[in-house]
C-alpha cells in the first residue's frame, strides 16, 4: 500500500489515531449502528497512533492489533465493523489500565447501578434489554468498565445491546415488539439494538455501583433474590474480568476494593417479566431480601472417613510440619481468604477449613497440632473427621503450591498418595473469562 492509500482517523475518546488502509474507512459508516458516544474525524497527522490498523484488500477487511491472537479477516462489512467496535473498546482499555473491564450487563435501578456478571447462558443480555423495555437505563449488556476508587462507579463503553437470535422462549410478545422497534442492525446470529436516548449505553455514562447480582436461569423457576456472601461475588468478578493488562494476582486486590461494602445477591428466575418485577420490587420499592439458606450437611459426609479409622495408615507422618509457601499472599474478604501465588500466578479461594489452616501455618505447624486446635474450636465435631479434613486440605494446598513441608519425611517412611477431594477442593483456583 502507498502513503496515499492510508487515512488516519482520530476517535474520541482514544488518545491515539487509527490507521485505515486501502479504503477500509468505509466501515466507519456502520459504527453508529453498533455503538453510541464514539466520535471520529479524519486527521492529516497524529502525535500518537493507536496499536490498531484496519486494511481492505481484495474485498476483505483485515484488523490487526496486539491484543488479538491473529488478525481478524472478514469479507462482510457489517461483521468487520462489529469487530472494529470491539477493537476500539480494547484500544481504550489499553490506554486506561486504571479501569477494570468486566464481562457483564449493568442497569440503573433506583439511583445506583446493578451489575450482572456474565455467567454463560444466564441471560444477562436479554435481561438487560427487558429492563430497558421496563424503563430502566442500561449501561451495558456485555462489557463495561469499573472505576477502582471509592465509591466505585460503573462506566458505559457505549456498545449497543446485542441479542442472540432467535429470542429465547422466556421473551414475551411485549419484549419481542420492543426488540423489533429498536433494532438498528441484524445479521444471521444477532440483533443490535439502538435504545432511546438516555435509556441505552452511551460512552462515558456513569452511575455509582450499588449491587452485584449473580444470575441463575432455570426454566419454570419463580423469581427469587437472595443475599450471598461477598466471596461469591468476588469469585464471579474474577472469572469475568477482561482487563488486558491485569493478571489475576493484580486484579484480585483491585476487585476486592471495588466490592468492599457492595452487597451481593443471586437472582434465580425462569420468566423475564418475573425477574424484572423482582428487581423492581427490591431495588426501587425497597422489598427486603432474605439471606440464602445454609447448606444442609450430608450425614454420611459428617461421619468419620475410612482414612482416620483405627488400623489404617495416615496420609502424612506424625510431626510433619507445614508453612506458608514463599510468594503466596492473601486477601481477606470478610470471613473468606483469597490467595495469589506469584506476581502473575493463579488465584485460589479457600473455604473455611483451608482458610483456618492458612491462618495457623504462618509459622510451621503439624497436622496433629492443627487438628487439636480445630477440635478445641469445634467440640461438637468428631476429632477423627477433623483430622481427615485437615490432611485432605493440606494435601490440596501442597499440590497447589500454597504450603511447603519444612520437616521432610524420613527416607525409610513411605506415605500413600494424597486423597482426591470429593467435590470442590479447599483451595479452588479462580478462572477468568476468555
């Protein structure tokens, strides 16, 4: 391509201009159908270039950026424009590492923003459009930014809501009409909606964050909203954080700061209108919310495990001591502990037993002494069961690299393999959204 084939466009709010090569700037005509609040104009020169280039050659659009595993190659102009909108969003986040990017939907209910993290197939986009149809402003249906200062704010990135077609069975006739009336564009998979001014996402629109609501969609389920522990909310936000420059270890303390003092709930529902009515009742009309019921303990699980019965071999030798591993740091979220291992390492959420053990092994501690201390704290639980739990959790934490042995086993001793956890382990890694 020659210099004459290249055009520079300055985008608000980007600090760097974007290069368009070979006439690819025709995509800009489609952007208003995909996002609101982004403005652009041609410039002859720029002090800074964004790390994004769009080229057109042989009827195909090619979008290149460092955050892509490979350049996007697309012949359909609308799909290419949709990818361009996402890349502009990525470029903005790349320029502003102070922002936390979250995969989720967000609507303003009452006077605060309610964030619905993007659990797979939980219906966040459809629910956000149903809230818009009910008159509640929507800041995002898929990706938004969070400020990390106090109090935290949700910030719209301006992307129009996108609904997968066909609409789900939970969508009633009224919602279907609303979608048809506000459809700005469609392809064979999605409908992109341009909501009325003030009702839909617009770049830079902000609202104070007031709640985190985890979604659980189940056909035929009456809408129910219950309180959950902050650790559930933090784990979901960790799984859905998309900030390109943040490792899990870096994101954890920032998300914990955002979540400080923000209530967390779980909304279970089957019908969209029922879900909207429940959200209105709680966040606008002040209906009280009940705490989630405590899990019912399985009597079989409460009995002593075979590993602690008389005559069987223990997992760890008597006197073997554990201590916190080098490089492991912890963050306390009320009664729960989240650990990071190394600057760019994984994040682990500890359940109450592993959390208690982590607190005990600030200095070297043996399995037997930990068991005795926990048995004293919980006198109603069989000590053999406590011993089994302690050994299982130490085995899991050792495998994860969170604790280290400081008194090695004598060479003549042979220990069995550590038992596998039955269900979720005591130290569970937290995954992130892709």
